[in-house]
């Protein structure tokens, strides 16, 4: 599908979303390096809730973890935050007191897709018409961190939850093995001895429960 954008009318865009509007993009390697916890997991249905404060909003949701690719975590279910530059649409629709997004006019959402939860990128006052994820009720790779650091500027979600802030922080399941390789590359960087074979330690990967 050709990637295109539309302007969000009547949206209040401030804070992290305004900063995201600059259009900074990051490589997978950068996303892996900065992540504190990388997991394969899926969002628990009906757990998404809007959290507001002033003109800033974010979404909290419960993530069921199937496997951990980087970092450690004792719990298999955690609450995570999605910064306000990323918006979860249910069946192509989202509405709150800040903005209303309706992509059902595109004809992409049949009755069977009315409960599908996809994440869209909203840089500044625009929305990319192509979702950055599939249905996040199914397994994706989540690259989680507690804050954004941009030079001397920092920002974090409320309650310091593990969070996703940029489109690169959520990857489709098909990218799992690429992400594992990057995790290993960062954990075991190549030395100055080019003939020395690198034997990475593979993180745990169990996708047996993936639908």
C-alpha cells in the first residue's frame, strides 16, 4: 500500500507529540541499543485506557509477554505506556477530547476487523494512513524504555512505566530474528581481531503461543 498522510483537524498536539513532529527516524540498531527491555508480547484485549494531564495524553495497556529478547523481568504481564505520538485505533477509529481519528472511510475495515487494534504514527498534526503495526492483540516485538533522551531534553510517561515513544519501538513479529541478531551484536561487539569468530548467546525465543 502506498504510504500517505492526512492532516489532523482540531487536534491539540503538544509535548512529546510536538517534538515527534520533527520527523526524527531511528534505525533498528539504535532502537535496540536504547531499549531497556525487549519482549515478544501482545496487548490484552480491552486493557487500553487513555491517561491525560493538561494538554498531554498517553495510552496505558497491559502487555502479555511470551519471551524476553533483552533485559530481565519477573512478571509475564506488565502495564506499558504508549506516548502521545503513537495512537492505537480500534477498527480504524479513535476518539478522545483531544482528537478524533476515523479511517473507516478508507474501506479497509470490514465487520471482521472492527475489533482490530493497530498503532498509527501521528507526527505533529499529521497521521500516516498506513499503520506501523499489525493487530497488537497478536505478538509483536516491543522495545521498551523508561524515557526519551534528546540531548539535554528528557520526557517520560506517567508512573515511569516501560514505554514506547517512536514508530521503531514496535516491530512486527517477522522482524524477531533480525532484532535478536542486533541484541547479540550489541551484547558482544566485534573486537579488533577480524579472524576471531563471534559466538553470540541467543536470547530466549518461544513463539509457540503466537496465533
